[in-house]
């Protein structure tokens, strides 16, 4: 009889486990998590993220990546985002910076259970940029590129209207017969630095987009929006004529000593000498001064305490910031750069998405759709690169002149190929003349990375770059 009960109990436990697994499997089928374009991730770049829930309650998305090295040790990136859920289909989209990782895991959970989970294998780490192709048939885009190129065929609905999503995208090709994407998607891709090409005769479906692109095209933000014929040679020529700038590479040239310098504070040796002197004076007053000596010691302590309080910084964190704007065609790609210094051990927070520059500078950090935080030790600093965003271009070329549409006068003007220029007042234009060809110290690393004809200017911590509307070979 005991054996019968043991068998029955084992059967019930097995049935319960099977039902639990079935429930989890059903929930997992109602959860879809996608990184990059068609699950192609570009390491060390911002990548689009999409989560879809079907008829599920509110949940939380959690990503955890070890982005350290064998020499540097463990470095942990943790990303969290709330998922509203509800009846029907719910879609969450964001852009996340994904450094080269050693381990990468994710899960979607509620307080009661895990709805779905998974890992992204280390072998999928690849920092080669993507070439996105809108084509009417599978394989139609491969003929424009070599075998080593990362060509990804996408549908019009796969292209977001967020500039950061195209951080790792080298080009976007629209081929005849493909359904047209939104104008906003192509504009965002071009502004982010990608070369967007309308290939061949696209037909009436592209009339609205084609109206924005007079042949052969022009710069838009940090990239190019143009047309070309349907030959491999023409596409490759267009790509080589418009190399993609890498915002983090350009930003790194602006990390100078005046941005990251340690604030002046009392040296430890002087502090120890002061404490030693105070101790000796206090002991002498107490030993030889009697009651008056005691009162003098208390008065000295009060004076020194008040003075020490005044020496403390008003805020525990000191933040210095800069921004880089790459503009042309009326639009610009803007990226923020922040240096944060902590006087005491403190948790540094910013109200926008960012990543450490370099990523190994932080032991661990937490980020989300509009936040970033990390722990800093006393007298420790960190540099953050923000998520690139699309913005109006307020400094650019107007024919052969430079137009300042900012709210302040622009100084430190430098034109690659023409040299240093006079400041540009608000709302006025200046025609560049030949000047000192040696760029200002702030631009020493940045100017050589820009094409000829690029103009640089500064207002406070904001650095503006006006890219030439047309490359030299395309100018009339």
C-alpha cells in the first residue's frame, strides 16, 4: 500500500511540474524580445530594443551584461524598464548602448513569476556596421556588397524614427518594389550619420520621399540622403564618398584636462599637520591652562569646526558638461558629454540614457529609458556619453557663408581648409577667409576627423560642427 501511495504522489508531482512548465511556455510564447535589426547586434554602439507582450499583466524587463575584460575584471551593465502590458498587443521600444560583452542575459518578470528569459551568446559580438536593405525579395540586397559585409534585409515597419537606433548602421538602401518606410525613419537614419540611398526607379510609392531628395542628394545631419542608379559600382561609390562619423570617437577628442581635472582641495599632508598641531595645542591648554585653558580649547574647537564646515563643497557631486552637434541640411545630431566628480562616496545619477566613456571606467552601472546611475568612491570621477538625438541645426552653411542661429555669439570659429575665423554674432552670416591653419587646442583631435569644408564653433560648452552641404567631388 505504501508503494502505491509513493507512485501516486510521484505522479501528482510530475503532473504539477508539467502543468507549470506548460504555463511558463505559454507565457514565453506571448513575450518577444528583439535586439538590433532582425536580431543583428552591433557591439559598442546604440541598438534598437523591442519587447512585445500579448495579453499579459504589467512586467519588468531586466538585462544584465558582463562587459569587463580579463585584465580589468568584472564590469556589470544592468538595464531595467517597466512594461505596461494589458489586454491585446503591447510594444515597448528603446535604444540601448551594448558594449562588447562576455555574458548577456535577459528576463521579463512580474513580482510573482518570470514570464520569459534568455541569453545572447558571446559569439554574436560583432562591431562591424550593418547595411539595411528594403527589397521586394530575399537576397536582392546582397549583390551590392561583398561577402564580408553585414547585410540585413528589413521591412519598412522595422525602421524606427529614432536617430540613436542607427548608431551601428552604415547604410540604408531602398530598392524598387519594396514598400516605402516613413519619411521620418529615413531622415533619422541620415541624421545619425548613415548613407541613405534611393536606388533606381522606385515608382510612385516613393514620391513623397523622392521630393526631399533632389539628385544626387545632399547632407542631412551627420549623414547623407541621396539617389543612385541600381549598379553595385554606383552604390559602392556613394558609400565611399560619404564615410560614417562615429559620435563616440568624435566625443572622445573633447575629453580634455579642463573637463576632467580634479577640483582643488586641501592636501592630506597639510590636513594631518593641521590635526597634529591642533592636538598639541589642545593638550597644552588642558594640561597647563586650567579652567581658562579648557575654555580656550572649547573655543578653538568651535572656530575650527566652523571653518571646516565652510571648506566643504556645497554639492557632493561636481558636473562639467559639453555637447557636440553635427549639422547639415537643417538638422543636427547632438550628443552630450558629462564629467562627474564625487567629493564623498556618492551615487551619481543623470536623468537621461548614457554610458561610461570608456565603458571600463565604471565597475557597475544601471541604466534605463531615461536614466543612468553608478556608485563613485570619494574623490572619484567618471565621463559619460549620452544617447545621440536629432535636433534642429542652428549653425550651418548658407551658400558660401556661415549662419549663426543660436542664441549667443559663436567664438573659436575654425574652418577645415581655411583656418581660424572671426567670431560670428547672433543671427548674422560670415564668409570665411584664409586664416591660421592650426586649430584651437579644443579642436586639435576633432578637426582632423572631419571632411574639408567643415566649420567648427563654440558657445560655452557647446561645440557646433557645420558639415559641408556637398562633398568636394559633388559640388557644382
